[in-house]
């Protein structure tokens, strides 16, 4: 339940900061806890905190900022040559024997 909420909300984030990610996780999970949705299970507050930390590690890994590689424009790969790998990806012509 927590993972579904956090995962769905994370897909709406555009270029989030670690603070935004942490705030989103805390807000969503705290709402679930405050709504008494765990009253009939054996989860502890320590478990909830560990789950929040795990979500944070995963999402910051997904959304971390990457450096630009000098001399490479990965956004336009394949547009100039029509094929970025340099290999013929179409079907091979039949060989005559």
C-alpha cells in the first residue's frame, strides 16, 4: 500500500530534489498511518521509518542528477545518421546460392 502510493506519486515529479522526495514520502506514509490503516497489523513505527528510508534511497537513486558528457548529445542520438549504432538493423537480403 505504501509502495503503491509512493511509486505513483513519484511518477508525477519533474526533476525533484532529495528534499522534495523525502517530503513526498513522509507526507504520503504519514497520511496512511494517521488514517489508522495499520491498526490491525503488527507493523511498528520503527518499521515505518525503515520503509520510508528505503523508499528514499531507491527514489533518490532513480532521480539523481547526472553530469553531461563533454562532446556527446544523447538527446539527438540517431537523428544525424539515422542509426546510432552504425549497424544495419533492417532485414538482411536473401543470399543466392
